[in-house]
C-alpha cells in the first residue's frame, strides 16, 4: 500500500519543471509506441521533462494494442468472441432449425468454418458430414398429394406424412 499526498497541496506553489497534468495524453501514447526510446523522444517532442512523461505514464498508461488475428487465435479470444456472438441457442437455431450450412453461418457471423466447427462440437451439436447429410423430417406420398385437391391448411391437417 502506498500513499501520495493530494495534488491540491501543491496548488499555488511555484514548482520547477513543467506540470505533468498538462501533457497531451493521446499524443504521448502515440509517441511511446513509435520509438525505441519512447520516453526521451516523447519528452523532447512535447517540450517537457522525462520525469513528467514518466509520471504521466504512471498515472495514465498507454492502452494495450489490439491483438493481431494470429495473437487473438493463439490466446483463444476468437472462440471467446464467437461464444458471445453465437450462444448455443442461436447456433442450434441457425444450424439445426434453419438448416444453414457452416459456410452460411460463417458468412453471416464473420467467424471461420473452423471456429464454428469447434464451437458446434463444444456445444454438443451433431455436425453434418456434408450437404447430402441433411435428412428430411417427413415425406408426402406423390400419389396422395396429386390426387388430393385440398387447401394448404387441409394438407397440413390430413397429410399422411411418414418420418424419413
């Protein structure tokens, strides 16, 4: 545990050196990412001291750089993002209920087929082997459907559907 006196104690005092509170933080963060010796370079460009730059960075560190695609994949962040964007219920609805292919879901969501395959396995969803692996839920006999002139509603009520 460390304690620092409040900055208000310094109000009104004439102190040597520039005030670290007046450092342009967005510009400072940009400068420290660009150079091999970022603190010295930032102090020179911003017209302040190395100590003021260090103090500003202690109080307001530069935000982390966004991960590259490879780094995100290596740390499991892509799958974590996929889990958030496509929970099990949505994956089930798209893949099983709407009969969309993994490629169609990939196009819709922006995640690769490989990530979606792993996600489906993680959710315990049986994945199809290919486009011919889709099984119909029932069939209507052609002879019956051509001889029956009922309305669509009547067909739904009286259809002799057989499970596939």
